């Protein structure tokens, strides 16, 4: 069963994810149709960040997954060698 802390953390993560999704959706899908001199543009980063940020985050995520898999493989090989010499 989920404790109260687990539910609060889960609700917080969902809220942050929903906020980021809404911001990004407005930024990418709505803002191009709003005039450049409108005040709403001051709340958003320049448009090229809409492509650059996901690309950078994706590369970092893939690198982290690669490092994780590499560490697991190295540890598994070391364990097999230690078992073989015993």
C-alpha cells in the first residue's frame, strides 16, 4: 500500500509533469500564432530552445542509460571472473 508520503511525492511529480507539458505545448503549438510584440512572448524562451532542450536532454538520458548498462556489464564480468577463479 502507498503511504501518505508516496502519494504526495507522486502527486507532486504528476503536477510538475503536467505543468511542463502545458508550458511546452503552449510554447511550441500556440506561440507561433501569436504576434511577436505580444506580452506573452516575454514568458517563454526563444523558439530554438524548443528543439535544443529536448535534444540535449535526450542525449544526456541516452548517455546515462549507456553508462548504467556499461557498469552492470563490467560488474557482471568481474563477478564471473571471480567465480571462475574460485
